């Protein structure tokens, strides 16, 4: 369920990305930086959720970084 949701998000406008989709945003250097910040924010939110357990706590977002071609920005 989570993966289906996040696969859809890659093709939906994201306010934090200037209402561009993540796939659109990674087409420019500044967009790649914004997408990296956005993904890190999602991951950090997930880390904070680990205390409550559940599927979100164990979710690996690595595939999103790879699919968007910005794995090198994941530090």
C-alpha cells in the first residue's frame, strides 16, 4: 500500500517542489536539490514514526532515490 502511494506521488504535483512532480523537478540541478530535501524530510518523518511501529517505520525509500536518478544526493 505504501509503495503504491509513493509511486503515485512521483507523478503528482508536490507543493514543496513548486507544484511540479518529482519526476519533472529532477530535470534541473535546482530541482534535484529540492527533491533531495523533500525526500529527506519524508525519511526523517518516518524515522520519528519508528517509535510507534507499523509499516511506515520500516519503509525503505531507497527505490525512490534510485528511480529519480538522485541516489548520489542521499547522504
